[in-house]
């Protein structure tokens, strides 16, 4: 299950960058364009692929073996980052959210 542990760690890093991207979307606290583009690329685009894939792998491995082999805090953190990503896409990108 080392592949799942590696995928979980990578998804955790992308989840941290997703939270940073959300904070940059709400308030522009970083004024370096290169760093902002790197944070947004890792947070949104890599997170959009890795976080759902990781949560899907958690479900499939748990159905087959009933044991993940990944620390519980890492599983919970990745699921919370996945829920944050869903919140970003379905709530903040809603066309009615930005109407006046």
C-alpha cells in the first residue's frame, strides 16, 4: 500500500495549496505573480485531479481490504480538502453568487 501512502501525501500537499488558493481568491495577500500562479496551478488544477482520485482510491481499497494502511489524520485531512474543493467549485463559482 505504499502507492496509496504516496498518493495520500501528494494529495495532502495539493490540498494545502487548494486552501492557499482559496485564501488568495478571497484576499490578495501575495503580490508576486509568479508565486501566485504556482499556488493556483498546484491548488486548483492538480488538486482537481489528485484529491478526487485519492478519495476514490480510499473507497475502493477500503471496500476490498477493510484497511487502508494510511494514517487516519491523513485520510481525514484529504477528505476535508476534497470537501473544500467541492465547496469552491459548486458555491464560489456559481453564477448567481456574483450577481448584484
